[in-house]
C-alpha cells in the first residue's frame, strides 16, 4: 500500500525533502513506517509527533492505503 | 464602563453586531499575559493594545538588539540595549493610554509562573524556546488557564489554543521535552513577515476567546507553511497522562535531595540558561563591590538574613553569594542545619569567580 509522508520543520532539512511516498505491506503500523524512515535518515536530530490523516496518533496506529502521514517536530522559534 | 472617548476609539469594533458595547467592555476588563516580547509578542501585544484589552502583562528578561528590529516592530533603533518590556510598555501606552501595561523583567519558569498567571484570563506563549513552552504549559495546566500557542521554524508556523474547555494541552502533542538542539529564530533564520503574521493570528485567537466566540483552534494543531502556502489542521486528542506529566514537572521543582552544598558559576549559568527558577541572594555588606546589578539577585546582608527567612523561596534552589564563597558556605550550612532550608546552596568562589569568568549580570 502507498503511504504519503510529509516532513515538517527541521525534518525536511534532515531528509532533504518535504514529501515522499513509501510502499508498505498491508496491515503495517506507524511504528513500521517510522522504522523504515529512521533507518534511512538521521531522525534522532529532532523529536517529532506523528499524525495520520490529520489526527495525532500513537506509533501503534494501523496504516491504511493512501494514509497521509505528517511528522511534526516541536517548533521553538518566536 | 467605557468612557465617551473609548466609545469613539473602539467604534469600529463596537459597531460589529457580535461585539457591541458589552463585547468591548469584556475586552476592557480582561487581563492577558504575553510571554516573550519578540517577533510574535510584539505584533500580538500591539493588536491587543489597539483593540482595547484592559490589562496586558508583558514578560521578557531580554534587551532590544539590532537583530530584533526587522521584525519586532514595537522597538526603535534608539531602544537598543534597553529592556524589551520597558520599550514595549512605552510604545503600547502611547498607542492606547486607556490600558494598564504591567512589565515583568524575568524569565518565565515553573517557579515564578503561577504568580504571573494566576489572576489572568488568558496567556499568550510568544516565547522562543521549548523550556519556556513546557513551563507555560505546565503552569497553565496546573491553574486551568487557557493559552494561545504560536511557534515558528523558518517559514513554518504551529498554532493552537491549548487547555481550553477541558481540551488538550501541549503535552498531548509533545509529551516530554527531549534533549535535542533547538532551532530558534537566531539559529534557523526568519523572514520578518512570518512572525508578524503569526503574532497577529495569535492576537486574533486571543480576542476570539476573550469575546466568548467559538475557537477554531482548540483541539487542533494548525500548521501553516508561508513559503508554499500549504496548511494543515491536525486533530489533537486529550491524553490522560498529559495532566500528570505537567503536575509532576511543577512538583519536581520542590525536590532538592541532590542539591550540593556548593555550585560553580558555570552551574548557575546553566540553570539560568535552562530557564530553571533560581533565587540568588547576595549576603555581602552593602559597601562591598562590585555590586551585582541583575534584577534577579536579592540583596540581604548576612546578619539580616536570619531575620528575613520569609523572603526565601520554599521550592526553588537558593544560591547564596558572597565575595569569595566562604561566608556563603557558612550561611548555607547554617540555613540547612538550623532552619532545615535544604534548597540552599553556596556559589563557589563568590562574586570574585563571577567577575573572573566574565559572567554578565547586566
């Protein structure tokens, strides 16, 4: 299944892109997606919250085909 | 009651059916705390002052610098080096003489926050670091105060109204402050129009709340990218452990089991940089120089201190300071043994060490 991921804030710098797509097996969880992302990029540079289809979720949340995932680091500037 | 002059001043707002005289009076009777008088705080304060919010309490420990001027529009070039809250207070009073502007030249922490926020209707988080943002969250959660949240990373912004009507708080999105390097505007860079726009949106959300209108941000994290124009509203569910995390951080201030008898000037600076609430007491005689000019240092000569123990903070670390760190160590022993004031510690090397390390107390 296709999963659309948007990186916000510093994570777009870490990954070098604002948006990309992942191909995962059916029934995978957010934690599976994060594992794949974290094995590709140095994500430890910024903590982040995760939303799926515009809702903040835990990493145990199940993904469905065409889920819109956003990785949201806390912004500190002001 | 609004005066005739105020009726004329606010007539464009009053003529809106949803506001009227009663709405304008609500604003006049409201107290809003603005924490951080930088890129977000300046436009937010300017709009709230113009709109007639009766009491604005401005909190910022910093002074105006030349790098602030492109986006912090309450300040002028001649204000460089002056405390931001004083300059902002002057500018806002000139804009609207019908208001009460209060200034607090301190860092906002879990130690001093409750006293700053307690009697306010609303808090605006216009700070520029996560330490302050968690402190604002935890103080507001402990006092059940709503707060408008706004934060930036380069061209992107996050906004919400937290802790409103039993709604979610900051820790429902970001449960714990993690130890990573932060990217505030001085590190990440910022275009002047972005904080100005976001500060304006925060002021709008504040007015919506004060007027009793329904919030479109409570329960949501709104994210706007001012580079490509995209935006998202992400639903935030209230998390059952967010309250206990906030309260635990508030209470954590009271735990001093690991506080050593002496700390170094570096340690003190680190606490201050981390935004930790610390009470500093200079126990030298008044004629001893150099004096510490920081507003955060309380002067109580050694012989007077036993008579003024009520001035000591119950929960924050109390750092006792003398000229070379000898008398302060004696005083720390005395406070701990005689009066069971376990949150006292002595500054090693005293003022001499501060001067040697060129620690700025200005």
